[in-house]
C-alpha cells in the first residue's frame, strides 16, 4: 500500500458512520459469519436492473480510446466497479467540478470547492459504448436517486454527476436520465446532474486502487464489495475477474 498507518486511520475515521460503528461492534461480538451472509444478499437486492439507453454514441473515427467522467459518492467504490468492466483500460479516482488549486482530498472534504469525488474512465469504444458505461453507472455503481449524498457519506462532494466532455455525451446522458425517469425504474426521481467537464484532477496516490488493495477495510466490505457482486450478477457479459489497476500502469 502507498499510505502510512496514520493516513489510513484518518481516511477511515472520515468515512465512518454510526451505522458502520454498530456493524463493527457486532463483528467484535463474534457475529462476523452471519453478517457476511446477510450483507451481500441485501446489497444484491438493492441493485436495479434497468434498460439500456435508447440513444448511444458511435465510436469516433480512428479513436482507439475515449473517456468518461462520472461521480457517484466515494470514488473508491465507483473506481472499483469500472476496473472490473470489460473494455475499460483505466479507471482513475480524482476530482472534477472545481479548480486545480482546491483538488486535494482534505480541501474537497469541506464541500465548498465545487468538486465531486469522481472517476475518469478510459475505454475502448469498439468493446464497450458510452451508453453501456452509463447503464452500469446507474444500475450498480451507485444510487442515482440520492441528492448530495451516497450511503453514509453526505455533502456536494458526494453528489451524483455525469461530467460530459462534449455535446454528444451531454445529450446522451440527459436523454438517458429522462428515459429512466419516464419508465419509473427507480422508486424516486433521479438526482443525477449533467455538468460540463472543465477539468479532471487525479486524486492522491493512496486513493488509487483502494478497493482492490483494502478488501477487508470495513467501509469497503460493507459499502463497495457488494457493488462488484452486483456487476457480476447483473452484467455478466461485461464483468472481468481481474481488475485493471492504476498501480499496474493501466
């Protein structure tokens, strides 16, 4: 791992909630075996099977890779999901929505920078489309009906946002949100916004590949590993067993 023990403690504390502390208390009392059976099944039920977008993008002429930037809560889980998607060549945790000077974890955590914890996805458009990435994003990567929060994390830095790199991406994203809302596939209206991508700033090294490197960290085990199970279950044709890692030079 590329982080000190003190830094690990700081990150863990910032992401703790009362519910998670209760879960840890149960683990300490010897209820681990029962919990590991309950958590995945509960999360699997939370995944929403949705139709593909009616509008999608065609690969640009001569383009070997394209990029998409999305935000949906803590970037650890979102990055982890897309690292397991076939056709994705890189998924990097970072910040989007604010300026370069404030693109630092401690500052972004204030919620006053305009940034959202985001993931830049680089993909092969001949293997997977932009619309398919959005389908995975809405279905298993996060809950798009939560406003300025995701699970135990709250604040605008955890908002659900698609950062469109061009007019085509913006059009497809907006049309898909309208399609899903009209079909009422979720029990509440979608809170996801579509913003113009002005810049993406990679997060600190200790945030990269966090899910893969820390599968036993309570926050990851409870909130994020079930997303990987849901990806495998809901999108078996798009699931890859071995994740593509930033640390491996992807």
